[in-house]
C-alpha cells in the first residue's frame, strides 16, 4: 500500500499557541480529519514553553525564534506585526507621525517580549524605541480587546488584528514602517521516528499555508 492511499490511524498530539489555535486552527483540523477520519487529535492550546520530547508531543506550531537544536522546523508562513490603536484612543492622543512619538503613549505590552520595539523604514534603516508600557498580558487576543477598550496602543500579529481592523474596532498606525516579520514553524523532535500520520499532517499544514496567508491579504491595500 502506498503512502498516498494508506489509511492513517492513531493519535496526534499537537501543541499550538492559544490565540492562533482559537482563531485559525479549527478549520485546519476539520479539513485534516475529514481526509483522515481515523486520526484522533489531541490539541494543547497554550502559550507556555513545551518540551516536545519530555512531554511526548508529536509536533508544535511555534512563532518566532527557535532555540532548541534538538528540534526540526518546517516554515509554514511569515506574519506581520502591526501597531494598532482604537479610534477613541487616536482621537484623544492624535495620530503618531513617527515611531518615536509612540514612546509618549501608553502601551499594552506582551508579557514575554522585550521592552524595546524595533522598526525599519522603506529605505531599510532600522532603529528601536522603548515604549511606555502601562499594562501587559501573555495573550494577544486579550491585548487586542484591551486596546479596543481604549486602554493603550499595542503591536500585535496580523492574524490577531486583521478582523479588528476590518470591523473598525482598531486602526493600524505608522504603516510606512516595518515592525518586524516573524516566521511560524511546524516543529517536531528529530530524535525519534516520524510516523506517517505526523509527516502527513505536517505536509498538510505546509500546503494549507502556501503563499500569502488569508489574513495578510487583507493588508495588501494598506501596505502598498
């Protein structure tokens, strides 16, 4: 029996960041199970660091820098980071014209990130600022909600904020600047045998995210 027509069975243990999982993983899992109905999915939606080997996970979806040399990573997509604020916040403080003006504004920060924000202009010149963080949280969706309630501006992944912007709850700031692009990876242990179900699921993810992610297509009109 070839790999193409082999019936896949068994459990897949997958760790996924909470915000991405809630916002985007359901449709992916549905499509995969529809093609392979005898697969059982065990999903851990959590932003904590997970040791795939010790905790016996098949793979995880990770965003950002990968530091564990024991793991193999396949790139899935690149995501943008978008500065955003609510319409009321912008009416109160005005529209910032330069990145350095953000240092004077209250910010809601991501609890696990650096205190500095790096950016570059269209000519490729880069710099960084140190924002005034008044609140912080470890979950991007919660931060977006706090921003929509006028509590501060923030910089968040495009896969979180695109619907807020589309629904006019948030507005992008300083769109002439690049605030960093990070990669998302399917990550799995290199020290053990990769089963057919894990390999097939990784291939499915790579194919699903081929090209520009659907949430970033929304920003084409903003960043042109």
